C-alpha cells in the first residue's frame, strides 16, 4: 500500500441522521492513493451511507468532505470534483432492458463523441478484464448473480480515451459479494485485487462489506464502524491480534460483547 502525506479523500466530522436515527456521528476518515480500504461493521451501522457520501450521492448533515485537498460543496452533480469516482452498487444496478454492451458502455454512449464501433471495442476490452468475453449481446436476465456483478465492475472501470481526465481514479464497492456462494465470492474477491493491480483498472478502492473472506482477501486497511463512530482501524493482519472487544466479538460471531444483538 502506497500512502501519500495528503489523502485523496478526507471526511471530517461527518454526521448523518435519517429521522430520529443517528447513522453517522462526527466520523473522520482518510483514503490514500493506491490503498485498499475496507469499511466493516454490523448491518445498519452506516457503512453504505458513508460510501454514498464519499461518492457525492448523499450530502452529510454536518461536517466536511475534501477531495484532493479541495472542499466539496454540495453533491457531485453540483460541483466539478477533481477526482473521478466510480461506484459498484450492491445489486449491480444494471439496466434490464439494455444489453451487456449497452450497460458497460452506457456512459460513453450517452456522454461521448466516440463512434459505436470504438465503444464496442472498449466494452469488449473491459469484459475481457473481468473474464466475460463473448457476452456483450446478452441481457442481465440471462446472467448469474456473479456475472452481473462482474458486468457492473466492467462498467465502473470504463474509460474514455478521448477524455482521460474523466477516467475513474477511485472505485467504491458496496457489498460486492453479498448474496453470492463461497466460490462466486472468491472469484469476485480475486477480481477486485486483479483490477487494482492492472494498468487498465483502478489502484485505489473503498469497499463496504461484512463478509469475513472478503475482508481478508481485499483489504489493506480496515475501518470498523459501529454506533455511528469509528471504533477501530488498522492493517487487515491485525484483526486477529487486536484486543478491541468490538472487533473480537464481530470476528468470533459471539453473542456476548459490546455489539448489541438484534432479536
């Protein structure tokens, strides 16, 4: 993991509530270039919320978001972020009425001047990167859950050679292995690392998950979120040695400990 003195994304004292429920409570978080940061914690503790705030899809109630040292005001649609960010949603979020090629190349079809032949070539390149050659003409309903996830990965790392400044520098993954069997999960976990290491992928990512194998396979640094606050953070290889009682309970799946058990 390569860390720079200045983080490329920084959240300062971020708070967010929905109704009477405080989801995030003055959270501080830094993301450095080239690292694999995984945010973990029990269900319903604000993991996906913090991911959407990083993406600029959701505004915090209070606190500040800095991107490459510049303060972001408002949502992503209200500003020109100096850092292109892509997001892979938990349910893949593919358009059912569009083919795989149209899904993967959606942004280029809608917002570029590239001809269709060039876009289809770029689509095939990205599909090959995620191990899905030859399915460009398929529709999402014809794919397994794991294949749909991989299509969403291909879409997230799509690049435009005519406007390289818009190519994603950070990928956000929201529960990428949720609902997958162990073998399909391993395929996705390996793919996340593969895309980080390839020049055609994206070297920095932030992932939300609560799946043990995904945490261990994909994280460099781990942040544990509980009760709206960061309760622990450290290298992934310290999750088995830390004495933090919340981390110990989470990874042992014990009913006894500071994490409240929902009946």
